[in-house]
């Protein structure tokens, strides 16, 4: 285990220590937790960036190979999905209305 020494403002140190004590934790315990959380957050961000970069590269390679969907096909597919969603929403509203009437 290593020791870290750094400077902080007196009021920051006192308030941090007071709040840590209120949680029955030491400042050192909290700082270790914060450091672990920071490292985990940075690793997750790096993993996501690597995943996204790979996904974009594969997509570009696929597009370069001619695996494209015409815009008209995309529009038609999503128009059908929007229509189905509207139908489902109307059906749910009708069911809710009927449920309220029967109460």
C-alpha cells in the first residue's frame, strides 16, 4: 500500500472530515472509494469508446462493400413502425377508457 500526500484548503478538509465522520467512515476510506469509482468510470468510458470505434469501422466497411439500404426502404419501414405504434397507443387508450368506465 502507498501513501499519498496533498494539500487542500482547511475548510474543505474540515467539512469533508465532518461529513465522513457523520457517515461513520474515515476520509481515507472515502477517498479510496472515490478513486476506485473514478477508475471504473474512466475504464467504462474507454471500453465504450473502443466498442463504438469498432462498430463504426465495421459499418463503414459494410457500406464500402455496398451493403446499403436505400433511403426509400428505410422511410417505408419506419412509416410502418410509426403506424403500428399509433395503433397500439390508440388501443391502449381505448382499453384505459373502458377500464375507467367499469370502475
